[in-house]
C-alpha cells in the first residue's frame, strides 16, 4: 500500500472523487502544510494556520497505478488557480503535493508536468515537505456520501466526481 497526501481545494471534493476508484483503500480528510498543532476546521478556515485542506489517499499500486491517482488529482481540480478553487479562496485551498520521500517527489513532479499538457496554463501546484498530517473532524470524513443533497456537494463536488468517473471509468469499483 502507498499513501499520497494531496491538497486541491476543499477536501470534500477530493475525498468524494477518490472513494469510488478500485484499489483505493482509504481516504482521510485532514490538514497539513502549516504550523499550528492539532488545528480545528475553524482555525484552518481563517487561513492563519498555514495548513491546507488535504487528503491522505491510501491505495494498492497493484490495483491502481500511482499515475492514475495523480492524474485523477489533476482532473478533479484546476491546478492553475493560486490559493483558491472557485469560490473557495485562501491558502487553505491551495493546490499542493506533499511527497513523503524523493521517489514520491519524482512521481509527483512527473504528474505536474503531465497536468501542464492537459490544462491551458502552467500549474501553480506547490511541492511541499510532508509534515504532520492532522485528521479532520469526523463530520468531514466521507462528507459527500453523508450529505449528497447539500448545496456545496451538488454545485461543486458532483461535477468533479463526474469528471473523474468519466476519465477513469475503467478503475471504478
């Protein structure tokens, strides 16, 4: 099993898009990249903690290639938007990758280069050291499945989930 820690806007969307992929064992929403110890959602939302909303995606590379996990990441969010995704604005919504080691860094950099070919414009996705990953509050875990009719989910998460499902249909459970 391998775990990638990725940030691309609201973690609800990333969580929802990764869960239906075969080989994904778990998706944990959380906070990383900042300085505050054990931050709360409310603290992270202020932008003052330096943390990003992120997901830790654990997957079996024998069932789903690492490149698919990363290409899905660049499919579900716009990596050209600096410190935002749509109406979610602030450093907590930045596009960032948190490699655990040099090998992951190389794989992440290759994915970022592929994303530049797909999107019209250069990704602003940062490569940041993987520090402490703080699990978000329980109500954020699998939020989309628990709240499918919530306005944000319908307006923002559903289109992202649908893009991933269409592009990676062969990997759906």
